[in-house]
């Protein structure tokens, strides 16, 4: 993952670890322009990781950044 995704992942991990779901939502919405339903999915996916590290969180964020192809 790139340094940018790792930076986003570190910040998101920090917010979730401090039980700041509201700030996590605001971070995802303002910085990355994710809609609320996608924010919920990202936060849920990160919260349920067995090994929460920067690379795993960056992969989750990247997964939701990719446009869905019908």
C-alpha cells in the first residue's frame, strides 16, 4: 500500500480505537468523500479485524475506493 493509504489507515485506526465513531465518520466523509453507508461498512470491517494493522486497514479503505463494475 502507498504511504497515503497507510496514513489514512493509521488515522482511522486511532479514531476507532478511541471509540470515536463520530469522528471516524467525519474523517471518512470529509477527507475521502465516502457516503454514510460505505463509512459504516469500513468502520465495521476495521472493528472486526483480528489483526488490526496499517496494511489491513489500508486494504479495506482501498477496497471501498474501487468502483463497482456491473
